[in-house]
C-alpha cells in the first residue's frame, strides 16, 4: 500500500485520522479487488464491446441542442459522420445516416472529469473505463502517467478500445521516493530533464507534486514553458500560491489556497487575498470539491456505500475492503469529525464559492480511481451536484465539465461544444440539465468519437457488469 509521504510526515502520533485514511488507502496497484474469473470476464466484456461498437453515420432529429457556446436551447438536427460533427441545422437531408429521435430530448457535449487516475496495474481499470462511459463521461484528464498508458491511448484513439478520450499527464514529478507513477527530481537539472523526456514521450502535461524544492519547481516550470507543455498539479509546500499563478496551467485540490494547521485534522485558509489574484491569472482551478468534503461528512460516505446503483457495479471484495477500512479506529474518527468536520466543510465551501464569485477559472474533477469511495463516473455526478448545491448555477457547473475542460487543455478545437468539425462526444438526455444538474442522469444515450451507445446498450453494459460481480 502506497503512503502519501507528505501526510505521513505531518502526522504526529499513531492515530489514524479520517483524512489520512481516505488518501492513504487509495493507490493499491497490486491489490486484488476481484477474483481472477471476474477479472477475465470484465476484460472479455470490454473486448467484445470494443469490437461491436464503432463510429457510424447518425442524425439526431429535432433535438433541443445545448451547444455550450451559450445557455440557449435550439431545436435542430445534428449530423455525425466519421466521428465528427458534420452539420447542424433544421431538416438535414441525408440518406445513409441512422436517425435518432431527439423529440422532447436534449443534446449537449459529453462530460469531462478533469482529475482521474486509471492506473495500469489497478485491477479495476477496465471496469472504471466502462463506468465512466455509462455515466456520460466522454473525456478524462488522467493525472499520473505510466509505461503503457500512451499505448492504451493510441488504441482508444483508433477505436480499438471502447473508452473515454484520455488526455495524459506524465509520471508525477516529486522530490523524494519512487513508485510506478512517481519520478524523482531532487535538483533543477533533474527537473528539466524530466520535462524534456516526458515531452518527447508524448505526454500532454507535466504534473508537479508537494515536496519539490523551490529551485527544482521553478526549473520545471521554466523548462516546460520552453518546451511548450503545460504544468498541472499540486502547489508544492515550498511555493506560495501566487508564485504558481501563470506558471501552472491548473491547481488541484485547493492546494496553495488551503493549508494545514499543525496537524492534519484541521485546515486554515493559507492566503486571504487568493481569490482576486487567481482570478486575474491564466491558471485554472480544479477543486475536487466532493473528494475534500468526503473526508469530513459521513453522509457522503453513506451515500456511496448505501447506493445499490453504485455498489451493484463493484466487486464484493472491494466493497468489503472499503467497509472494513471505515470500521477501523471508529472512536477516534468520530471525535475528529465532531471537532473539525463542520468547520472544515465550511472552509472548503467558502473557498470554492469565493473562487467562483471572483470569476476564477474553474474545472470539475474528482480524483476517482485513486481513492476509496470515489467511483469513476458516479463521482463526477456527485461533484457536479455538490457544486450546484452551494450556489453555482447549473449552466456554470456544466461549463466546468465541458467547454472549460477543453479550453484548459488547449483542446477547444477538438471538443467541449457542439460545433461543426468537433469530435462527436455527445450526451442525449430526457430532461433539461439547465433546470436541474441531476437531470444529467436522465441519459437516453452517449456518443464518444461518433460511437453511439443507446440507453438500452448502456443498460446492457451495466447489467453485464452486475452479472459478472454476482449482483443480478
């Protein structure tokens, strides 16, 4: 089991704090979460689906279209050909396209999770990819590169593997320690070399981490600028938040905005002037808000484990493991929740709202695939609902997971809005998502790279997974 070294260093006694538990138990690349038979059946299911589902020619007829260029709904036809959007207007005439009835339905861009982990060595990786698709997530930003991940992305881009589009960070650059998803840069020269090597290998981003020295961090961001590759990740402990602005393309988990107070059980706002300075920069913010709130409110934990829609798509070994971990050190965790839970929730909420109200650039991400209880696909809907519930408008929440995601990665020519020439990543809904964010769950179908999965096909995939895990 992989420790997150920075939190372990901050812990001052043997007590297992809840916040430490949720992070400490996450990346278990070699752990066995399902039986060998279940694993083989999931692999076979993904292979079968990948062969059966390929891009086609489709026309969505008379569908209310939310392009995400603005908040207007326009009833029109949308023609898909060769995996891209070919035409958008009323009464499109074509003889070869399969027609999809959009009457009284809503078409919008597919969703993007901007902070996810699909570890190569993780037994659940193929299941995670399928759960993303059945939840309408058509693109992800994967935040930890590994050998073999670029080959998977190439297969996905060729439609040899049915999965969301993956935009890939390189191996995480840190100052100490080593693992399959971390590389060490303890000097500026080592940092610069990592940037050059990762750019040459074809990664999309450089990810920085907590324990980098000041000198190494500044060498990394300088070399990345020279190489034309964005820097994303944590604001290192040695760096003030304002020093990372315009150097990092995005800041994750409110690092730099929120700091520790002596020990890990409580937080403080690290800088009172953060919102204004950040709003006037080119840096995006990916709060992973639900992830943070999950640490301090049992309601969110119960919502995951007590939801058969989620637990029914997970192997029993994984669910039992999570429940077992939660049952440890219960008295100590209850004391911590009673003492600090409410104040930490309020601080997280206030910080996210101040960023929003100051017109900061915001993204929606989850850290799913890395931590217990953050189930890929489902966790993004939990993130979006939570963001909406604290006062962010439905349209602005939708922007965070569509057009903002594309702009933040300099991929706005590829996806994020419904426009001619863009990749056909689409979500067809029975209910208007502008009226209620939870209407994103009313899926009539998902399209990724021009591959159409109807609601019946999405339910078939779900049922197959339930059957494999004995949850019929």
